[in-house]
């Protein structure tokens, strides 16, 4: 593709998709027909540059409507937003869900990551590819984790097109069908005139149909891809919570008992009690409560939430922003999906509290592109909250203004890193930034920003309703509160479990029904480490797992019995990191490739024959850990190292 403006023109459909998001162009400089006035002066350049953050939604609009991004369509987006074509091309090719080459309108994503690999994904994808030939009009793509690990193996079908062609109802007129319509981002935008940062665009984007199939068989996956109207119905979110109905639950107590689409039902089950108490306390007291409760980030870094909020609130530079990181892409992680699908109003309320405490008036919810039901539920919840005065210019009549805009990711694991996420929202490649400055000083759009993941934010609600002291009494003195764990793999009852910090790994696996022939347990996902079956007394706390030489991470617990080939799993982990490395820094860009190459060489060798490559793996792993710019490269060697040292994977 030419990296300059070329002669290619967008089709009428491509132009309509972009104009539905950005509005019609105002001059020929933005792609409209030339007029005499345009020959005298250029219009729209500076204003268009202020809308650079609409680049990712615009790419989604094209991908949703047409199925791929042509040269003419990309040129049109670049003219509309005054973005250099080379930069836009770099963004479009950064995300796995986009294509700059022609492809069928229907794409069947088959998960081949850890849980699905253990459940037979390789055989599934081979059978589906054999049955769906080129004449089917379906492109089959191997996908990293789809966040459906409790129902492995899984597939996700995405069909591009307009609502009229697909027969898909508008967003909000459906609930639990497997075929769902998605908004391209601005459907949940905050009110605004579209001028400047933090101003949402209210125009609805194009829609596309999706069908989730899990657990998938070849017949079910093919039916979902070729006849979505007859696709199997996706189970309700509470099916992923084996503890549903347990009275002691704190974070999951509404899932399965309250209607996730009803604001009235949410309030009947205690919703918005925490926000009212926050307004009664005031911002400083809210931060003090969160600090006294000992809440730390649940995404893996375990940074004290109260300190982060206080540092942001104290910044004199304005505006402040709040960003919810809902781009959980760690293989084996699906807790945030279950929360968003089963209790979406809780996240909306928690984001409002966090913004109030830190002085933010605009929030961004960065959501995984592979989560269609979560998008639908959150879009509906935000619209209902706005209609009822719980978002907008005067929240609960308190004179405080706050609104939320959803931004869809497009398949990039690295965007789970906070600064890469900021770059993605701003319309750049999702590459991490060097720190300092830290986000609390210069984050989104160069302004003070507080970033938390879904589970961290939802924990704020019980802190305010039950009080910091009562919350801190749950768990251990240094790891307070409840924790969500994503259990999958060789267990009888996979799903999201809520336990207080301090419970042991064995207790959790007993709840999930672990099998007798357990071979290994992976803690923390692909960036975590393996433990042996005789180490199940490890306490599930941040400090307990560290002392055991493991990591808690985001709460991933994947059990593997002795029927799962360990070298194959390690090779899949290496392939994952090679694919997901953004390529910005040499240690990660080169190291992840060398790691995969070495694991390919020793896949069928053991003992002395593999010794040289194991020594090379250690050297490469140390270089990545010491010199990579972000956590992806720093942790890419962890699981392989633990498998070699703790499990004797190649002995």
C-alpha cells in the first residue's frame, strides 16, 4: 500500500461508514467536492487534528461495514482527520482484528490459546478449515484468547455489513441472543460538540453481527459462521459463576440475582448506595476510605489504589481523566467480562465514584473488541444512567458533571499496558511510553490520568457501603478484601470464583473440582508461572505467591492434567508473546522470536540434546527481563523458566 495520498477513492459504502461517525466533510480538504471557497483558503486542519483520537473508531467503522480497510478508505479517513497516511497505515496494521487486504465479510475466529488448546482447539480449527472452503465466503483465523476459557474451546464469528443487510436490530433491542449487534464506539459517547479532547460524538456508528460459540464443536462453529440466525444461544453470565447464590459473595452477589439490563433492579439490590455515600463524604474522604481499606490494583501490579487516586487528584494541571482498562487479554483471564456482562451498572457507578474522587469529568472505558455482549450491556447501562441523571452535567443533582465514552480495542494484548492504552485512545499505535512521567502527571492527552481495571473499580463499591475497616478485615493484613480468580483447564467446574485473600490454591481447586491426575497449575496466565501439584498450599496473596516464587497476576489459575503435552503449551506461550510484542524495543522484539525458535528446536528433544537451547533460553530470558521497556517483554520468559526449573519440562 502506498504510504502517501494516492489516487484510490473510497466506495460509497466506505464513505458512508466514516461520515456516520465523523459527520459529512465540510470542505474538499476533508474529502468533499471541491468548491470555489476551497481554492481561497484551507479549512478544518487544526480542528481535524484535534479529532485524531477518532482514528481507531473510524477504522472500526470501516471494518464493521465492509470487513476490511482499503487504500481509498484509509486515505479518506486520513483527509478527514488530517493524519499522515503512513501513520494511519501503522495504526491499521497494528491490530489483529483489522485487515488492509481484501477478505470475506464473515470471519470466524477460533481460539487456539492455552485453555482452548488443552480442550482440543487444534483439531477443531483443522476440521473447520477443511469443511469451510473458499467458496463458503468465510475466512477462518486462529485467534489468541477470546476470554471464554470457562467454556473452551471457543469461537467468535464477526460478520461485516449494514444493519439492513444483516437484519440485525438496533443496539438495545436485544438481550441474550448469540447474534448481537455492536456499536462502533461512539454510540456510548458523552454529550459534546465533537470539538476538542474529551468531547464525545453522539452519531451512531455502523453495526455488525457477532456470534459466540462456546464450547464449540465443528458443527456448531460452522453453523454460527454460515447461519447466525440458527447459532446456539450464548449462556447467561451467571453460568460462569459456580458460586451464584452464595450469600457471602461481595463482588459477585448481584450476578444471577439481579437483571443486568435493569437499572431499577440494580438499585433494588443496593445499587448507587456507594455513590450517594461518596457525595456525602466528599472527594478527599473517599480517597481516604480507599486508602484505609488497603485496596491495591487487581490487574497484577498491585499498586495501592488510594495512592494513585491521591496523586492524580493533587495535580494542578486540568482536565483530569479517568480510564477504565477493560482490555483483559491475558490468556486465561475472563473475570472482567463476567462482571461487565452480569453487573454492568456496578462498573458505571464505580467509575463515577473514582472520577468524583480524582476530579475527573470525562471517563473512557477501553473495552476488548472481542467482547460483544459486554459492549451491548455497557452501552445500554451508560445510556440508561445518562437518561436517569446518574451521568451527565448534574449527577444525582449534586452539581457534579461526569460522563463515560466507550472505546473499543481491536485485538492487541499490549494495550493492556496503561500507556499503550492511552496511545491507542489518542489514535496512535498502541506502544508503551517510557516512564517517568507517570500517568498521574501526564497520561491521556498529556493530562493527569487515573487508570484502573474493572475488578479494582468494582471493589470500591463495598469499601464505601461497608466501610474501610470492615473491608480491610477481609483477607490478610497486607492483601485485603476479596479476590476474583479465573479457573479453567482440567477442572470439573471452571469459572470465576470469589475468595478472600489468604485462601490456598488447594482450597480454590477443590471448589473447582480438580482432577486426580493433575500435572501442573499455571498462575497468572501466560505472563505468570507454573507450580507443581505438591505446592497447592500456596496462599493466594500477592506476598504469598511471591515468596513461593510464583505470581498472582490478574488471578488466572489454569490446571493441566497429565494428558496435556507441556512442551506444546510452552510453545503456544512463546508464539503468543512473539505475536503480541509491539516491536518497539529490541530485547522484546528479538527476544520473543529467539525464544520461540529455541522451543521449536527442542520440542521433541530432552536431556543433553536440549541443553544448549535451554542455556540460550535463559540468556535471552534474562535480557528480556532486564532491558524490555514494559511488562510484556519483562515477563515473556516467566512461564517457560518455571516449567523448566519447577516441572522439568525437558528432562
